[in-house]
C-alpha cells in the first residue's frame, strides 16, 4: 500500500522544483557561442586619428636646359682702297693710274675713296663729261667685288675737278649721281656721309667754287652732327685739302683759313675721329696732330712732287677689323712702302 507523503517533505520537494527552474532560466550561454558583432559597444574615448602616411615632397619642375650664351660673332673683315690725285691733261687718266687700279683690284675692296683732282677739267661740258666717263671706266675693275657697298665709289671734289668753270661743280655731281644727298644745303653729293661695315665715311667739300679751301660754319656744323650721332666703330673723314700741308701747298690748303681749320681739327679730336685723308700734295705723308692722324695720299697718277719726302706713286689698302683698321701703302709696282694701324675709338 502506497504510503502517504508527509506535508513537510512535500513542501521541500516543491521548493526544490522551483529552485531548479530558476537556475535553468539564468544559465550562461555555452562557451563557444558568440554575440552579434553589431551589439559590441566600444569604449567612450574618441577614435584615434589615423596615422598620417609619409608623403613625397612636391616635385620641383626640372628647368629646361638652356643653351650657353652665344659668343658674339666678330665683324667680317673687309677692305677699302684709297686713291689720290689721278688727274691728267687729256680725256683719259695717265697710264700709271691704270697700272695702280689693276694692282689695287686684287684687294677686292668694298669701298674706294678718291681724294679729288681726279680729272683736269677741260674747256667744254662735252669734254668734261667724257673725262668723267673715261675716269669711271678706268677705275671700274675696283668695283668687281660682289660684296661691295652701294655706292662703292666715294669721291670728293678737287680744285682741278671744279675750279676751272662755274658749271664744273654741277658736272661732278652729275658724274656721281649715286652718291648720298645727305650733306648740308647746296652741297649734295660733294659733302655727304655713308656708313658701311662699322665705318662712317664723311666727305667734305674743300673746293667750293666761291670759297676755295674753306670749311665754313654750315659745313662744320653738319660735320659735328655726323661725328656726334655716330654708332660706328670707326670714322674716316676725307677731303681734297690737307689741314696741315707738308709740301708746296702750305697756305693754299685748309690752312688758308686757320681759324676754321683749327675748329675743324678740334671736332675731329673731340669726337675721336679715326683719321683724316687728303690729297692735293702729290706725295705720301702721315703724321698725328693733336692725337688725330692726317694721311696725305696725293698721287695715284699725277706727277710726283720732289723735295718733300714720300716721292712715289701710291695707293692705300685698308682692312677693317673689330678693333682696328690695318693700312698698307703700296707703290705703283705693288711694293709695300708703309704699314700702320688705326685703332677703334673709345667713346
């Protein structure tokens, strides 16, 4: 027979069942279970700033290679020829002039200076025109250089070119119509300036029909402007009369008017002219006066004066370089008789 359970024991049994149920409801999850990642709560400290990654410095643009500065090209050397008086009594130059031209043409000049008394003007216009035509034909071989200037033939009037007749001056200008008309008023193609190859050539008319041997105020004022406003390395002034004659033309050259002559020479000195070339005296001479070179090249055909030195027919060849002009003086046979240098002016 079934035995009845005591009241106390039943109460104990019910209490045990309750305790077991509570324990089951609070049991921890198994060790291998994982909570969802989304439920993880991070610490309350602010997030750490990301560690900056090292960055390369900004690239410096590589400069484009530059060529070294160009060395200035030295000026091309070139030559000019100087002829003195070539006058003759007839329609054509004397034989010695043709001989000199033939030798001088070997220098292949770009410029030719002709220092006056190129003809001995005859009595009629027709004769004088023929003299000029013959003279130009005689010197034509000097213009064979294809690199010559334009114009290349630079004459200046001599007393025998223009003093015989009042109309002879006009025929001189007619014979050389290619010359510049940039001189003082009334002296077109007789007083003029021309630049070539770093040289300014300036012709002065010392044989005006109305005032022989005088460089007047108008001409000297024009000359000063040409000397002052001059970008060239060299300045060669030329005319027929010497400023300081050394032979029989003392008193019948520029020294016939000493005040004007002295003013002229002061301009050459003050503006550092390279040299002054003249003819008129039939001889060769050069000397420095107050720092300026005067070169008398007085006969490339006319009879030679005697008793004053420099007694030979001659022509000059100048070679222009960057810093100097080298001058060689030859006689009619091609023999060297003198050599000298004209330095560039320091302004």
